[in-house]
C-alpha cells in the first residue's frame, strides 16, 4: 500500500511509520496535494449551499466592532452575495498553493537546524501526507453539514462543524484572539502535528524528541501568530 501515492493517503493514517519510511525513499506528493484540494473544495461547496455570504459579511463586521458606513457595508454585502463563494474557494486554494509551501519551508529550515537529513522535496511530501487527518474530519463532518439548514459567522470562526476543538466551548464574549487560540487546539490538527513529528523523525533520521521540539515550536509560533492577527484585526 505504501508503494503507491494513493495507498499512502490511507497508509499514513493506519501505518504511519512504514508510510513515512517509503516517503523517505520516494517522496511523491502530487496525489496528496490534489486529494487535500478536492476534499477541501467538496466540503466547502456543501457548506456554501447553506451560507448567506452577505449576512456573514455583516456579522463579521459587527464582531470586529468596525465602524463601517451603511452604504459601504451594503456594497461589501452585494459583492460577497455575488462573488463570495468564488472568493472563499479561491482563498482556500491560494492558501494551499502558497501557504503550504511556505509552512513546509519554515519547518524544513527548523528541522535541518537540529540535524535532520532530508531534502525540501522529502519535507514537502512529509508535510502533505501529515495533513491527511483533515480527510477524516471532512468525512465525519458530512452528517453534520447535511443536517444543517444554515451556517453563520460563528461556524466560520471555529473552522469546523464538528465539536473537535476548544472553540466550541468558548463563551460568547470570548475575544477574537482567544477564540483563534482555542480553535487551533483541534483534534485533527493535533493528530496532524503528531504525524508530522513522526514523519520528520523517520524521513529526517533524527530522534523523536528532537523532531517533536522543532515541529511543536513551529506549530506554537503559527498558532500564536494567528491568534495575534485575530486579536489585532478581529479575524
């Protein structure tokens, strides 16, 4: 199973050590990237049918406490009513196309500094396959998505329709920064972090503790940076 790119999508969840060992020898990545994109797009399209994008814009502005003139707000709502779904879907693809390689580069530099022996291509494949827990989250989300008639701005803030992160238990008065921090502590995200630690250790031939220190440090910087951005700009 680990010899094929498609087999690795499942193998990284069921036999991660064996899968990452195969990735070390042959770091394929295209199938992993396309799978993440397709599943992400499919999940979003299902949710988007139940979103009022114009109303989400209004709720977003109100949540940030911004003083936007009504005429300008109406213009923003009209734009998102017409193009909001395309903008959001495009943003998701842009994040994967630009954000994923950048995140990989940062982690690669960090693990190289602590002695990992792997190329950027190996790190890229390791990173992508470590994201496969999100597929499990997407599958488990389907009943929750199909059972809902409408999604609101609060659902967008938590980043999931499943109660899989601490954002779901946050009080209504929770600040944007704290909500971002709590939402980042997600079961599927943490699962991916664990896989990434194992992957870097296996592919980079370094001790698990060393791998964990480097990967967790990068994850903490990302989470705190995201929370800081949310605190400063409200989302």
